C-alpha cells in the first residue's frame, strides 16, 4: 500500500514538474509581437485593468472569496474605464477596436459570473475564462508598458489545464492555492520589442 501511495505521489509531482521543464525549453519570446505606442491615458487605463486582474489572481491564490469578489468588481470597473477611443489612431484597418471590445466584453461577462458564484472552485473556473480573454486583449492591443506572462498549470480542472497571467515568472497557482502553490510553468508572454 505504501508503495502505491509513493508511486502516486511521484507521478503527481512529476506531472507538475515535467511540464515546467518542458516549458523551460520553449522560448516565450518566440511569439514576440511588435508593441504599439499608445497615449499615456490608454497605457494607464490598461495598467489599471492588469492590476485589478492581478488582485483577483492573488485573492484566488489565497482562497479568499470575499477579496475575489471585490477584485472582480474592480476589474469590471477598470475594463469599463479602458480608454478604447485612444486606439483609433493606430486602428487604421478598424480591426483592433472591435476585436478588443469582444475580449473586454468577455472579461466583463465572466467577472460578473464570478461574482455570482459562492464556491471558490466555480470562481476559479470563471477566472480561467477571464485570463484567456485578458491575454488575447493584451496581444490584440499590443500593450507594451510591461511584460505580461501567460502561466499554465497542467493539473487544473482534472488535468484539463488552465492558464493565468502574471507580470513575473514566479509561480503562484490561483487554481490550487496553498494545495499546490508552485505547480505551473511559463507558457507564453507578450514580449516588448
């Protein structure tokens, strides 16, 4: 029986660390995109969105549903306040703004869904969708004031895996919190060029 438990524990740790080693060989910079130069007003409003998102991520890392609800409410407001009109000068093909609006709509709707959930696991499922929309939004507008990393946990949601964003490569897993705080690896990034 002890051997079986040992093997299960070893496989569990290997699954988490194995994906980390695989990701180390991958170069997040391979997906480098050219950073757009927007107004300070847009950059500040986008930075506010990221900071509210990071507060939500940190609340989920801590397993704090009250703080997660507060952060989700703040994220909704920050997305509503995003200075999309500042993109007009760069959006000569009229593609960036409509695409960005699709992602901001997704962030808002999933954040509202998160607010409606009482269980931390359901909040984390909504957070997964928020993370995907925010990363795509970041790439769409080519935000370049800071590097944004896409981190991945292969074991989240019964090994389906899930992503989240960070401004550092330090792993603090919002899907498992203290259960497996450091499970994950850098999957991608928006690279400043």
